[in-house]
C-alpha cells in the first residue's frame, strides 16, 4: 500500500503545480492582452476553441498509443520471461 501511495504522489505532485501555473499564466496573460490590445486579444480568443479541440484530439490519440505500447511491452516481457 505504501508503494501505491508513493506512485500516486509522484504522478500527481508535479501535475497539480503545473496546472495552477498554467491557469494563472493564461488568466494573467489574458488580462494583460485585454488591457494592451483588446481587438487582437478577441481575435486570438476566437481561434482558441480550434486549438483546444485539436489538443483534445491529439491527447486521446497519444493515450491510445501509449496503452498499445504498454500492452506490447507486457506481452514482450511475458515472452522473455518464459
């Protein structure tokens, strides 16, 4: 059980900090952009749904390929163990 908790801690520890950093960077950048050049900021915001959709599609592709890779490694490990 201790090993599982350590694995969860290692996996989540950095990601939560990076999530907060990215959210704060985005919101501060958006605020500065709206103050300095609101027209350009609105143009950039109009393209952001396309960017978010493409990032979601690519992340799903990467997840599926990673799953296939792990399955292939487990099969190869079983063959090598025999």
